[in-house]
């Protein structure tokens, strides 16, 4: 099992910045990919960005150039630096970890952290 704990959400004005953190514990050696997803009210959860163990990143087009994922392997933590925030970025942000075993995929999720961007 993998446990994920997020922190860093909050309220910010448009144009501002926030940094989210997600610390993993448990069977972290088995994780293949880490990432962030978000879910706005009335919408489906969507990909924000993922990063593989090899460092390959995949950003949603809506955040490319504004958001940056990074990680500190010594702390088992990934970060999401969010700049130039707009009200459209308002959502609950979820940390994600993926373990692939053979043909099976296991997703682990954090509890979510609210990000609210005021206009």
C-alpha cells in the first residue's frame, strides 16, 4: 500500500502562485509514476501533470508553461509549483501515485487539497 498526504492549498488572487506538496509513505519502492489531478465543481477529475521514475513529464495543455512538477526523492515528496493562477484553476487537487504490476495498474490517491483562485 501507498499513502499520500498533500499540503499547500489555499486561497490566492488571480496571477498569484501556490506550491502543493505530496509526501508518500508505505510501499514507495513500487511506484512507477507520480502526479497531480484536479476536479472542479461539476466536472470530472482531470490530469494536471505526471512524472515517471525516469523523469518524463506529461502536462495538461491548460497548465503547460505555468505549472511545474518536481520531486525530492530523499523526502519521497513531489511538488506542484503553480504560477499565473487564474479562476479556472480553482479545484480540489489530488496527488496520485501509480504502481504497475504486469498488466495491472494500481492508483493511489491523496485526500485532496482545495485551491481557490479569486478574480
